[in-house]
């Protein structure tokens, strides 16, 4: 038995190191109260806690104390035997910020408001390690040598990079509570930080000056990937999300298949530089040399980072060599080469809205923008008035005017597994118009978009989107599309095994007067959960339900959530009513793993049952797959867009 336990321990340690989780054990939360530290003490030692009455609401809540007591009793019982001790260490580890209590629950409170107008004296930056730390309690330390080793191997984001590229304020500025809250959200959304927090502390003996402390915790940024089926078929990929602590992203992937005719080696490369200096411009270059897709692309862009951003825009240039694949209505695939030059330029300007709003924090804006997009083909199939119209040489010029009103609230356990999530809510309404000059003649475009999102007290969050767009040529409509979408998630429900949410999403797409070979697929954006070339049409309706139970289990640093789901879909062509088509169905269950300290996708294992898919030998599907982290639909306005048909 001792030998078995020793082997289990060795296996757990090796797996943990390979996964980069840096933890096997359970870090008991501190339930005792932490006293506020003075700025002088904070400056002397970065190991001191940056605690304030505002922050200790999270670390010292009675709910956390009860949970800590429960886990302590369980730990005492399981530590009596070596085998159960190993089991406990492998499964349980407390995670901060994992329940709607304390600070995160007070989503309507801006903690910086009491300091509005006071002058920022000094800005201090504290960078925490990837493993074993928390922005909500900086006294936490790595619990074992694996966590310490992981922190030593990782290069934290450089302090001068944080100051130069990610802060919206500087020393000598008056405190703007809304700006500080925006800056917290910006730090959390850039992708290189697990979490971020900004604290304002009054300077002792001064009624005018305050000091600002910026606390960041990196995520593990090195992402190896690959596969090996022999020296004749393998791939190697390495992605660095925070190259040398500069915030730059570097990706390289090489694949080789010696048995494949034609091109045997594939390559993908990307280099991205976010938020260059204080301009908040991002530069990106891509080189992709795959068998059926090759392109070179460079772009520089700046979005509307927050409602106060005045200017945004993009310049993108690309050269593409593709082998295009189209599924026809006769259930056959057509392949043909497609080469073209692509350019995209847009510029937008934001103005304060003249309309009154109930809450000044809504910061309503009027946004005007213009965009020019060009496709210039050098190789393509024959283009005629009744076929292959998609491949015309064309230049599209669009203009938009829109109204945007948005705010953000903090919540947890929605798409993340414990990290702070900034949920946008508000309203967007926009009008898009313009014209297209193409080989088959000139035509005009008109589109409207409206979206609204709102937290409903004790009922959850509801988002709705409606968009309609069409071209006009000689008074006749072309490529019309109507899109309706709703997303809902329920409040967290606390259960014995963890916390649970319900998700319900619907998406309706109706196309009319579309070009030949223009279809939508039932699994567009992976909505239905399984792909099938026969599930195409011009009209589509997809309904998804998912139940997610965020458990208290932790396997080698990965949080575990259990899922059950049901998917329903309809897809038909114009000659048939959408509701008259067969109702495709899918049901399943599984579990999802995620380590928020890593930048990997979530891992998902699921068993699904699709009873009526066409040309499918088995109704059951088993999958082990990566699930990208979902993002909320924001209520900003960027470039003028053609209503997508996808």
C-alpha cells in the first residue's frame, strides 16, 4: 500500500507540473480579519497585504468562514489515512472569488467614488505570481514547491509596460471614479492577466492627495501544443501570450504529413503588439501557409475601449490564396481556387449624447463612422449575373450613425470559473447605409441594428439583438437578411455540491434574395454542437439550453463544472416553411475543466445523443474537445457592418 501511495503521489506531481497548474493541495482561506495597512508599510514590502475595509469584505465574510470550517473538518477526517489524504489533496483546493458574496456582489457600488476629485500622488504597481496568489488577498503565498517553481519559470508583465500601455491615468491627475473602474475592466480583458484590482488609499496627513495601487496577477502565458503519429505525421505548436513580459503575443505552428500528396508541410505564425505606448493602438501580422488556405495579413487597429474613447479605427491589408469548398443543394462539394487582395479601412468618432439619461454612469454616446472595404480577385470561377456573384471585384463604402449607452457590473461564475467577469448592459441602436461598386453594377445598402441587455432583479440577465440589412439594385432587393438573437442566464443558485446557472440561447436567421451557393449551416458558430454538410438552407432557427453546475472539485488545479444540455434546430430553403422542416435534436451531459491561471481553452468531455441527423451511422457522439472562453456582447459601436449571413 505504501508503494501504491508513493506512486500515486509521483504521478500527481508529474501531471501537475506538465499541466502548469502548480498545485496539488488545498489552500485554506483566511477567515480572520486583516487590518488595513498604511501606505508607508505598503511601499516598504510588496509582501504586505494591500487590504482596506473595502477589500476585506471578500476575505473576511462569514460565508467564507463557514466554508473554510467545513473544509477544515473534512480535511481533518481525510488526513487520518495516507490514501484519503492523497485523494483530498488531488481534489480539493479553495478558490477565491468563487461565490456571489462580499465585494463582487455589490455590483452597483463604485468604491472610488469617495475619492472623486482628489489628486493622485503616487502610483504603485504590485505584480503577483501566477500560482498561489490573489488580488483580493495579497498575503496569500504559494503553498508548495510546484507553485513556487511555476512562478519562477513565468516572466511577469513588466512594471513599465503596465504603466506605459495599460493605465488610463497618471500621477497628478484628479481621481475619476468611472475611469478607474474602466481601467480595472481593461486590465482584466487584455488576456494576459488572470485578474486585476485598483485600490485608492488616502495619504496620511493630507486631505488632497491619495495614492493608487494597481495589483495584477498574470496568467501562465506559454501554451505548447502538438500531436505525434510518427515521424511521417506530426505537428508542433508554441504560443506565447506574454513574450518576455512585454504583453506581446507570438504564435508558431508547424505540421508535417508525409503521406499527403502535394504540400506536406504547413505553417502558421502570428505576432501581435497590443496597446502601443499611450496610443492604445494594436499591431498584428499573420503568415498562414496551409494546404487549402494561404494568406499574408497586417493590420493596425484601435477599438472604442470605453465609452469615453473619442477615436477608433483600423487599417488592414491582406493577400489570400484559397481553395474554396462549397456544398451545393445537390449534396455535392465543389472545389475551386480563389486568389485576391483585400483591404479594409475605417475610422470612427464618438461624441457625448445630447439626450438625457437616468444615471450619469451610463455615459451615452453618439458614434459616427465610415468604412471602405475592397476585394480585388486575381483568380476565381466565372462570374455572371446569375452565378458566383460573391466573387465580383468590388469596393464597398459604408457610413453609420449610432447611439450607445453602456455600463458594466461585476459578477462571477458565468463564462469563467471564479475570475471576476465584467458583464456589459445597456442599449445600442445604429443605422448603416452606403453603396457598392462592383463588376455587375452599382447598388446601395441599408441596415438597422438594435440590441439591449439588462440585469433583471432576482431573475438573471437577458440580452436581445435584432438586425436587418439589404442591398438595393434598380429598386429590387438583394441579399436580404433578418437576424434575431436572445441570450439569457439565471442567477447563481447555491447547492450542496456547488453553484448552478441555467443558460438559454436562441438564434433566428432568415435570408431572402440571396446569391447562388449562399447558405447558412445549422451548426453556424457551433450553435448546434455537431456539423453535417446536409444541414444547410436559407432559413435557420437554433435553440440551446444548458445547465452548468460549478462544483467544489478541483483536479490538479482545474475547476470542474458538470453540464447537461439540449439543442434544437430547424433549417430549410425558401420553398418550404421553416416550421415545416424536421426538428433536429441533441441531448447530452458531460463535464468541463478549466484552470483560470492558464490561458488554455477549457477542456470538455461530453456524451451527446442526436436521434435524427441525416446520413449518420450512430446517434451517439462522444467528444473530448477544447472550448474557447466565451465573451459577452458589448454595447459599443465600432466599424459599420453589413448584417452577417452566417
